[in-house]
C-alpha cells in the first residue's frame, strides 16, 4: 500500500510545481538587453570622470549630482533643451495642421493624379535628410532664417507632413462617409463638422501622428545642427560639442543623455493608448 501511494505523492508534487514559461524568459532577457544601455547611461551620469575612466563598476562608488547641476546651471546646456522643445512643438503643430485637411482630401475625394501625389509625398519621407541639408542651408541663409527655430521646424515638415498624412489618411478611411453627409443635412458647416464631429472620431490617429512627428523632430541631428549655430542650437548639437582641452566630459554628456530621454518617455506615456489603437488598426 505504501509503494502505491509514493508514486502518486511524487506525481502530485510534480504537478504542483510552477511551470517555467519560455516566452516569459525570452521577454525578460529582451527587456534586460534593451534597458542595459539606459542603465549604463544613468550609471555614468552619477559618476565623476575619474571614476568613469579609472575603474569598472556596476554602480557609482562615489555618487554625485554635479553633472546634472552643471547642465541645469549652464545656459549653453539647458538652453539646448529649450531650443529643441520650441522647434519641435512648432513643427508638430504645423505638421498636424497641414496634414489634417490633406489627409481628409485623400480619404474622401478622387481627383486627377491623387495616387501619384500621395506617392510623391511618401518619397519625400524616404529621402535621407543629408540630401536636403545644403539646399536648406543656402535658402535659409539667403532669406535670413538661418539659426532660427522656425527654420528647423519648417525643414522637418518636409519629412513629418508626409508621415502624418499617411497615418491620418488611414484613420479617416475607417470613418464612414455617411457621417459627413448626415452632418451636412443637419446644417453643419464644414469647419464646424470637422472640429466638433470628425476630429474626435480620429483622435487616436491625431495622437499617433503627433507622436511620430515629435519623436522625429526631437532626435533628428543633421538638419538641426546644419541650420543652427548659437541662438537656436538644439541639445542634440550641443552634445556633439563636448570636447574641451581636458578631453571629453563623459559625466556631463551622460547626464545630458538621460535628460534627453525624459521628454520622449513622457510623450510615449501620454499617447500610449493611441499608439496601441494605431497598431490595432494596422496603420502604424
């Protein structure tokens, strides 16, 4: 009798043990792989240059906030963030404002050359920014827009407007045309219908488009560095000019990198639900 109950007890214990999920292990390893550079950047930002260059440590042995104090007290550093935010907000506003009526026209009307025009817009997004650096530099220098926020914002519109049109057009096609006709029958003018009825229906699409416009303009370096020098120099350009007589200030550079991640992380947090809807609709 004892011999028969022993295997049953062992089997019951084996069934009660938690099963290891292979997908969960892969996900954890993947997340650790993604977060490792961010952790190392944060780790470096809390160290002195002597510790960064002298020893290898997984955490700061002599924790310091002097690198962050340098950025927040030096105008040449913190004005880079201010300049970046100014032209990024201007660019996102212009891109969404222009893309909304353009996407509505592509989604609701058929006209001569509409598909060719739509493809031409996308080809502008496919071109590398280096192709337009010299023309923009000469043009803005001639008209007096060099080293201004609006210059960088308008240059980024060349890439963000086609992307916003493409995203918004997909969301607008998902809205039935009968809603437009019903609103016109009820006496709505087009501006009132567009703002009061249509835009709330595609709010997720507007959020997704604004997110991608913001992120491209925030991380783009070539045009923002070429078209600015002092007054509108962004933080991305400032971070590339940290070499001094004593070498590279690695601690301050790491702290600047950590602070640069924060705006993008905040934008992702606030539009995360819209991005999920965009993926669900197959347009992102």
